[in-house]
C-alpha cells in the first residue's frame, strides 16, 4: 500500500510539475551545433584524451564511451527544463545524463544520474553520495555503491540507430523525467538543488544533439 501510494503521489507531482512549467521562458542552447566551447571535458586517467573522446561532426556530439568520464556545462543550473536527444549508432550500450553535478572533477561525482543504459533509460542512479527521498525512505536498506531508483514504466526507448528524447524537469531539488514523451520517473528532495549538467562517456559510442536548457 505504501509503495502504491508513493507511486501515485509521484505521478501527481509530475503532472503538477509539468503543468506549472513556464512555457514562455528563454531556451538556451547548451550545444551550439558546431563545437564544445560551452562545455568542460573530463576523462579518467589513461587511454584517449578528452579531445579524442568528445568530438563534433555534422552537428552531432560523438562520445566514444572509453575512457569513462563526462562533459559538463561551464555554468551551474538550478531550476530548469533539460531537453536532450541521444542515440546509440552501432549497438545498445550505456551512458547517462548527470544532474546537479558538484565541484571537483572525479570519475563518479556527486550528482543524480538519469540513466541512459539501454533498457533502463529513466532510472535514477545516485552518484558520489548524492541522495533522493525515494531511496532515503527505505529504512533498513543497505546502501550499495550505486543506489538506483527504478523508473515507473516499461522501457519507452527506440531501436538502435533512432533518436531518443529525454525531457527532464528540475525544480527545487525535485526531478521528473520523460523518455520519448512517456513519464518514467520522479525523484524528490535531492541533497543539492543546483549544479552542472553533464553527458557521460561510459561504454561504447553514443551521440547527442539538440541539447537545450530552459530556466524556470
């Protein structure tokens, strides 16, 4: 009963959240379609350089997936709508969108990951000690290295080679995620309400385009 009530509450919260978004706000292009001048680049030690991992071709960001790392915005954001398109060009693999990334470049920063792992897009992964109420509210649960708050619905992802769209609403530390127009998850009471936005290198090739943020 408790789980069902929390799920219902999350859906209601998501609906109210979307309805109250400011449709008249100014959309900001985080990716200008030409280069990565709006981003900082980070990769784990060893292997290819960051400039080899993150490249731009024909208006699309190409991420190699190895070494692991992430490209993150030069500015921090708090209340916003994030719109990101992505696809796996060759095979279904792994990546993620990081929200509320805190200072200090390291492989697993303090951040909330919106999972893009094939089949799991819309899950939340709590990185670097970050928290959401949906995980903290499980008394007696042993905290794993990478806590996960599972998405609500079946996968709404498209086949390999086709473009997917993640639309993520963040306000006052609360997060609501839609994948290809399907509601997937809500996370509330994040320990941080502001931070950088990042796109992950983890696995194999992934491509991004039309990356925008709309302040709320």
